[in-house]
């Protein structure tokens, strides 16, 4: 009468990308390095009872660590002012972005067979999401200030914390085995 389901997700991505924008002058395009690791776990309990009421109850958790390091072009300073006189780099700046995310969610749905052909669903999902990050700017083209472009070496305190409760109510009426009509609010 009950089914317990466990779904585990693991993502381990390391991506390098070398772009050559080739402006005809051999200007180096950009190197990007994306590192993304995610682990998630969902547990669901479903009922399949003989009566008119059934339910689904679940928990979800996810942890993400991401780093994105990229050579950036805001306005192609290497084409305008030439390579950086100290480093020889032709790109505008380097951005190294870190982001950690943690998500927790709990949900419940109750299904009521009002008639043989009509079902009412009532449920809700609660979600708590936290993000923390920072951006490092380890390199900025020496000529950037002359054009009014600048950035602090560290942009810290990038934080996001939010909770949300999402309700759901739906009525589903089966006209036959292949066609149903439904109205829902989510």
C-alpha cells in the first residue's frame, strides 16, 4: 500500500573553454574554466490505499559548489589600447566567481477521489534556499582606469536566503480513459 522512492543525483562537471575572437590581430579571446559539483537527495512516500484518500510526502536536499573563472571582455581594451604593458594580457579583466548553494524542501499532497472520474488534489511545498558567493578580480588591464572602468579586487558578501511555501489545489475530471479536464492553482 506504500511505496518509498529514493532519488540521488550527482553532478561533477569540469569544463574548459578557449575562445579565439580573432580580430585579425591575433588578440587572445578568453579562457573559461567552469567547475560545478552538485549532490541531491529526494525521498518520497506514496500511498496506494483502497479508499478515496491517498497522499505523497517527500523531502528534498541539494548542495551545489560552483566556481567560474573567466577572462572577460567588457569593451575589448586590448584592441583599443594594446596589450597590458605589465602582463602582456589583451583581455580586459579576469573574473573568478564562487557560489555555494544549499536547498531544502518538504512537500505533501493529498489526493481525494470525489467520484470515480473526479479527483481533488490539495498540497503544499516548503522550500528554504541559501546561497553564498564572492567574486575575485585578480587581474584588470592597466589601461582600464583611463576609460573609467574599474573593479574592486574582491566582491564579497554575495548572499541570498529565501523561504517559500507554494500551495497547490487542483480538480481533475476524467471524461474517458484518454481525455481529462482540470483546473489548478499553484
